[in-house]
C-alpha cells in the first residue's frame, strides 16, 4: 500500500485491537476475527495490532510477532494495518522485520518506557526501527512530550515518519508542533481516544485512536464523522453517551483499561479471554454491573441474549 492512502486513513480512526487468549492463557487467534470484521464493517479506517489495548507489554516478543501475522491475515488488505513496535531495540528490530514480512502497512513505534531514556536516544531508536522496517512508513506513538519540541521535531525528520499519535493531554504543545511541521505532511492523530478528540482536533489534529471499536465501532465512526464535519456539539453528545465506558477503563490507575473492553466482549458473546497481570482482572462486581447496564442501554447485548 502506498503512503498516499495510508496518509489519508490516518486522518480517520486508528482502532487498537485486543489480543485474544484462551482459557489456558494462550493466544487464540480465531476469537479475534469477529472483532476485526465488525470494525471494518462499521467503517473504522485503520486497525492496529500490538498497541496498548492489545496488551503489548504483556506479550512475549514471539507472541507479538504472531499477532501481527494474525491481524494481517484477518484484515486481508481491507484497511491499513499498523504494527506496534517496541521494547528493547533488538526486540523492536525483530518486530519491525516480522511486521514487514506479515504485510503491515506501517510501523507504530511505541515511545520507549526505559527509566533512563534520553531524547536523542529515542531518535536513534526510531532510526534503527525505520532501517529494520525496510522502507515501511513510520508512525510515532508519543505518550510523553517532555522530551521537548526540538526533539519531537527531530523525530518527525527521521526518514519514513509520516505520522504522530499524540497521546499527551497537552493540546497547546500539540498545536505548536503542528505549526512547526507545516509542509512536512505529518499526520497528527489524537492518541487519547474519543474523549480527548475534540480539544486535539481544535488545534489541528485529525483522527483519533480507539479501543471502543472492539465493542461499539459504529459509535466511534459516528463521533469521527461529527468531528470531521466540524459539528462539535454533536460530537460532544456522542462522546457523553460513551463516557461511562471510558470512565470505567480509567479506574484503578487505568489498570482496567483493557479489562473493561474484554469483559464487554464476553458479555456480548465474543469472548477474547481474560487480561494478563498486571492488568486488573476480573472487574469488581460494581464495575461489572455498571458495564452490563451500559451495554444494555446501548443495545449491545441483544445478539448475546438471543443465542
């Protein structure tokens, strides 16, 4: 896939796929197919394997390599596939090579969580990944903007970088970076899901990441359509509808982020297994009851109830 359609797709929704496990905590790829088909059918623009909602840091490198192949096979070229890349530089290089072999459209490079990471070291890290990717486009996943504008600009200049998923709650700094990179055709994507999309859109970002797409992709697509049309009032109303879902995901210091998604899938009849420690599993009885109530209000339990 050329960069032109990918660049356009990055202005849409980047849906972060869960990683399915069986009862023995082993990868269970067939369980993911209904989730993939539902998201694509609803109009999600890009799908991401090995993102944070995929429990990337709970997977072995071999499992992450396997899941990018699984995602590529199940997507079948219907939408672009971003492959999450991270961990040690050698793991990242291996994942980049595996992702290219799988047919990924681009590499999404996680910001290294190393406690001794240096800003210039991140640039060197991305350069190594880009080289290993053999020409695949690079999307940066920036969760910590404290490395400074100059270093973010240097990252954007790494050959092959076409986008940045901005996952920091700092819209004013994002606006500064968008202005600084005018003429570079960088896709600046809201990386904090639907709830943060409006303020990030307001300073120039387009598109957003989403874990909700595993459960209710139609709603994410409706939010994107409203923002794309500049209808912030409609977007705000739609976001308010699903805000309870995101509030549940933010509990226990965000430790329930994936747990809520996977519990919802279980309730809907698309069981993708439990989450792995250190994620919070299972949900508390209160959180589970709240989630079931919301899914019922949104009409997402009908299929499961009819079985």
